[in-house]
């Protein structure tokens, strides 16, 4: 069989008869300790997340109540003259934002056909985590959390609880590692708007993915 | 590699001479390399402890390659457990045929691709076109290169050799109306054109930056978002992966996520890092229904167990060695005539393809060592280049080769500017021609150059020191435009 033949050749080059049964012993795994041992307070994590994302052209709104969240959302939708909004089919998220969406044309993932999401002006999602070090959102997609909701529209807006913001990328990866059997088939780490420097090194935003990344961070929730 | 130019067979020397005639190319290559390099410096300095990170990166990659049979078995089993199909290919032709078989089975008429060096390696576009299947490169730079019917000139920024006027002409030819040379307009044309292609395509093809053995996940680092469309919109997703591109665990991905974007484009992370595990799950509405992973050997396994060459498999394809290479900076990517250019290409191409085809590439280097220092996983590239030259010598085709290389490069780099001088100096460094930071004016015919070549007598460190001094001189002279602001570069895969 091809597989066996292929792997046997590798084993032979490594000087052994076949693929070892036990996992190889390792001297080091993952990041150096000085990196994993850093500890930031929630305040510091939120600030770092915001600074990093803003620095990359993202937009971050810090709010500290559900009312403030809704005000911020409605301001964003108004100022961008949004008409059609796509959203994850996620009860918690929907309860937070639905009152604001009443006056918009809303498509919910899994309720409206996927093809509807090609024409959305803005996609609203939650996020599993934020990463302070890089200003990254971690979107674990599956079921009601459709991939197209944040990928296709020109604007992506995510609602994130401050307590979900981790210091480093590794903490989010560790979560994946500890739930290997339930891992979604698509986990997307998104840091700022889509971009390219392919034309004469000149930067352009919104090449294929969203041109705007907006995150509303809710503290005390 | 020899290619046809004006009907004549040419080698790397001829091609580099031709490349030198193209002033735009030279300027563009240098500008891009400087920009990426400057950004890398800022990004690594702000991270801190870069040497510790490199060391860690090297350890993880070396461990993975030293246990590649185990991790490959684990990875591919997990891909299958997640619903994916796994194919193994011994060489480029077999990988290409495997792709073709899948496309035939799916009766695919159109394919969208995101940037993948392995796909260049197996020359898949050509084959698909022959079969009347539309294949579209969706990375902006790759799309430009494809429309121009050329190959990438840099592994991170493929179209650095094209200026905006040429790009506008190419886009106009491809159906763009009333285009200007403005970046926004050109990008918008690409975005709109691609949108339709993504939605219509039967199959998406991507590469793979890393495979995570513990989960069977394929990880892609990109900036534009095209890879996510390619992965998720068509019904079938084909992943092309070099057999060595694995990491044992997600914990190790954190190290690579810190190293790769910084080394490639000076980003602390790319805009997108996509972790794809098998095909869509029950209850998912989007995402590929079928995922095929093709694992490619194509000369890689031959390097395992070769004490000298095994480390070449540690490469994470960041392109940092290109950006610092004085030879690459002069001649650009195409002169190498191979899929992988620059120092990594000069090592990889001849070892992946044995024989005479790329045998001259190890000579397309000044052996200055800047590449080894730039490499985020500490591959001793210039040692490997020396080793390949020695191997070449042992195989008997030597002196002529060496002399040819010397003569050719002397012509190729004879332009009277500092950078050329730098190359000569770097090459001559072992002869201790530099005194007190000055270059001896009597370089003369560089007598005896060949004799001392492969057995450096001067301590490595002092040479590196000289090289650094020279580099900083050059930096001042060329007044490098470094942009401290956060900015993004090309796609990493
Ligand atoms: S050899 Fe090192 S520097 Fe060059 S592309 Fe590979 S990882 Fe990057």
C-alpha cells in the first residue's frame, strides 16, 4: 500500500524498521518560558488588544453594559449606512444585538439560505477568544457559526466579552489542543482587515476578505 | 536549470546577465527586499529575545524532521479521522496526476487556487490548462504573474517585478474596463473578478504552511483572505503539502506563528491564520464537503539521514534569506530558473532535482552568510551551499563549473556601484582583502579565487563582522526607506 511504502521509506532514512509506536520524547515543546509566564491583568489585556488592532486599521469600541453595546452597534450601522446584516445563529449573540437590528434587513445563518450571505453589507459574529498580544479574534466556525458570515461581507463586526481576551496566542491554541476530538473544522484567527502589498509594495485594504474589522468589547459582562 | 532565451540554451549566469539589464526589476527587487528586511528588523526587535525564538524554532523543526515517520503517520491518520482523504505522491508527476484524478472524478471545470509553492513545484497549472480546466490564481500577486504567463520572482511577494502600468495593462486584457494605475482601482478589479470565480469554482487548491500532527489540522498564514474563500466556498478542497511541513502540536504552532510572519513580512501575525481540520462537519452549512490532502516527497526523503542536508527540511518558506542575499538582490528571482529562488532555492532546487539541471545554482551565492543569519529556524544555508559545491566537485564536473561561475558573475556584477563591490568583497572576504573597513583598490583579476574557495581559512566570525560593517555602510548609502508604521506584506503561503 502506498501509505505504508511511503512511511517505511522515511523510517528507513531515519535508520529504523518502521514507524515507532510510542510518541517521540521531546526536550522542548512550544514557546520559551519567559513568554508563557507573562501575566497581564484584564485591563492590560483589553488595552493591548485594542491598541494592537487599532494600529492595524481595526476599530475597537469598549463598552461596559448591554445598553452601551447596543448604542455602539447602532452608531456603527448608522454611520456606515448599512442596510443588510448577516449574523451567526447564536442565541447569546442574538439576544445582545437583536433590539438594534429590528430596523435592518437581517439574515440569520442557517435560517436564510447561504447564498443570501453573498450580498450582506456587514456580518456580525461573536468570537471564541481575543488575543491581546496581536489584536487577534479567534472564530471557531461550525453549525450556526457559519464561515461566510464574517468572510464575505465588506465589513465584519464582532462582539467580544473582555474576559475572553487572552494574553497570548498560545492560550487559544491550548484550548484547541485540549478539545481535539471536538475541534471545529474551521478555526479562523483574524487580525485586522484583509490586505495586500502586491502592487508595487503599495498597501491596499480589503482585497478579498473584509475591508473593515470592528470589535465591540463588552466589559463587566 | 537551463531555459530557452531567444532560442538559446542558457544557464543561471546568462539569465542573471539578462536580469541585470532590467533596471526596474533590479530597483524593485532591492526596494522590496529592503522593505521586508527593515520591517523584519523592527518586528523582531520589538518582540525581543529573537535568538531564543530562533533556537526554539530550530529545535522544534529539527525534532519534527528527526521523527518525521511518526508525525506523518499521526498527522495523516488524524486527517482521515476528521473526514479528509489522504494521498501520498513520490514525485511531482504523481502529485499532479493525483490532482487530475480528483478533478476528473468531480468533473471539475474550474479551479481556484491560493498561493502554494508546492503547486508551482509540481507545475499543476499547466496540466490543468491542457485539460481545458480553468485555473485561477487568487492571490493578487500570483494573479498578476499568471496573467503575464510568468512565474513568481519572490516567494512572499510574487509580482515584485511588475510595475503598476504593466499590471493595469494585464487587467485590461483580462476584461477590466476604464482602469487606472491606482492601487485601489486595480485591487477592486481583482476583488470583483475573483468573487465570481470563488462562488463558481468546483474545486479549491491551497498549500499548507503547517500540518498539526496531534489534530490533523492544516494551517495557512495569509493576508488577503483569498485562501479562506478557496478553502471554504468550493465543494472540494485539495491541500498540497510537502511531506516535511509538520509540527507535533498546537503548542508548537505558537512558536511558528511568532517566527514566520515576522521573518517573512515583519508582521507580528498575518491577517489570517486558518486552521482547517478535515471537511465540514455534520450540521455545517458552508466549508468544503470533501477535503483531499496530497503529501509530496519529490526528493525530500532523500535528505533525511544525510547529516549535512537534513536541516534543509526545517525550512518554513519565509523568504527572509532572499531579502538579505546580495546575489538575489541583484538578479531577482527569475534568474535562478527554479521554483524556489534565493539562497534556499540554491540549496533546495539541486537537492530535490538531482543531476545537472540545477547544479549551477549553489554557485549563485557569495557565501557571505547573511542568509544563515536571517533564517528564523537557523538553517546553515551557506554551509549547505559549500557542501553542495563540494559534492559537485566530487562528482567530477568541477573546475570548469567554478571558473565559469566566476567569470559569469564577474561580468554580471561588474556595474560600478557599492552593492556590486559588496558582492565581490563578500566573495573575497576569505582572502582578507578588507582592511580597516576599506576595500583594497587592487582587486585585480581576483587571482587565486578558485583555489581558496571551499576551504575558508579565515575565521567565520571575523568575516561576518566585516560583512556587517559593510552592510551598515550600504544601508546609509542607499538610504533605505524603512517604514516603522505597521504595514502588511504578501501572503506567506
Ligand atoms: S531557508 Fe530559512 S530564511 Fe530561507 S525561506 Fe527557509 S526558513 Fe526562511
